[in-house]
C-alpha cells in the first residue's frame, strides 16, 4: 500500500538527468580525490612493482640521509655567517665595561670598609668621652648628625623623578637619553638641585639622593650623560629621600619655589614625578667627610683661687678662640653651589 503524501504540493522533478553523476561538473576536484598520484608517477611506480621493487623509495635510504645532513650543514653555516663579527671596537668596549664594573665593585667594598672603620672610631670616641666628658660626647654626636656623617632614621618624604616617556620617538630603543630631542624631557642636575634646596627650605633635617647622603660639601652635577652626587654616578629614576615631618614637609615644599619648579617640569615637559610619605626612612651617613684638623679641648685643672680681677674658668670649659671651639654648618646650603 502506497503511503499518503506528506504535502499537498506536487513533487518537483529531479534536477539531475537519469544516468548523470551529481559531481560531474567538478571534474578537476573529482580527479584529484580519486587519482591523487600523477599518471606519470603512477606509471613509474607500476614499473618498479613489475620489476619486483617497492613502489616508492624509502625515506630511510642513505641518499636521503646524506642529503639531510648536507642541507643542515648549509643552514648552520648560513646562520653563522649572518652573525655580526666581533670587531676591535666591540672587544675594547667589552673590556672597558668589565673594568668599570670591577672598579665600581672595589669602590663599593672600600666604602663598606670605611663605614665599618667609622663605626669603630665612633665607639672608641664614645668610650674616651665617657664619664666627666659626657657633655662633650653629646655635643659631638649633635655635630655628627648636623654634618651628615652619622646615619639617621625617622619619618619623611620621598620624591621620585624620571625622564619623560617618549612614545613613537626617533630612538629605536625608546630611551629618552638616546633621542635627538630628549633634552626637554630629561631630568637634569639643576632639576635635582632646585628640588633638594626646596626640601631644605621646607624644613628637611637630612636628605639623600639614590642613597647618597647630602652634606655641606656635596655637589650635584652633570658629567657626560650621567648625574653625579658626591662624585658617584646615579641611574634613573632619581629618588630624593628627606627626613622631617611628612605632612608639614609636603605642604611647605609644595608652596616653595622648588615645588613650583617641580610642577612645571611635570606639566610642561612630561617629567614623571611621584611623591610618597613614609613613617620610617633610613639615610646612610656620608663617607666622603674627612677630618682635617682636630685639637683636644682646653681643660683647667687648677684648684687654687684665681687672682683678683680675673675670670674663673671651670673644668671642661673652652676659652673663646681656642681650637676646641667649633661651629655647625647650615644644611640648607648643600647644593646651591653645585656646578653643572
């Protein structure tokens, strides 16, 4: 029994005539799928089979192995020839870099030795000035802190400066220092000088730049492409650490000429600036200070009464004008005379 039709529409006539393949119009694709091997290759394979040999040459034959080794050797020689040969200038530059690194390591080791010896000297001074000389020891400690020879710890403010970021500049490495128009966005030694002097003006008690403690004998200056502090080259970014009341220090610095200059650098030239308060900062002591002259204080040991009309001198006092008398230096003049 014939099933009823599922639709009221009449069935459509077939589009392909009887006896014709559906993919007859795709002759090229059909031949590629049914006969992937070229007829000439198929004939050669058939002749090998008729001769009792395999249809194709094995990839494990000696000829293929030798050809692979030769191709690999040629590729290796080509890669080695493309490497930039080491010239005399490159070898000389490598030697100079090695000498600089070795001498810098030696300088750092000697600086640590100086700090260790200074610690021993301070300990010996404290022992020698004990007892009746306690007032003199206290005065010496205050002078050491004011001159920057002792390490100090306390709250403070940290200001970090870095060169302007160059986007799409003319330098392939993107380093502002290697671009022709990079002077405007580069941090200069005078920038650090003005910022440091602004911090002194705002009431900073001690300042260090990238770990280099500033004293009344410090210099911030340019040498080639590097900024020197205490004759030591610094690398960017430049971190200025100042000990003092963080809140008042930040407010006073913002209202000073140094704060206005720093805002101008950031707004007009794109110099990157960041400011952070800290509850605890530790600044190292300066290692470049040298004692040039020293004399023991004049101590009077007389027990008899002074003659009439004379001024008695107590034990441990220092007469005016003797070498034992010393004065402190105002730290606000640290970098005002730094040379470019």
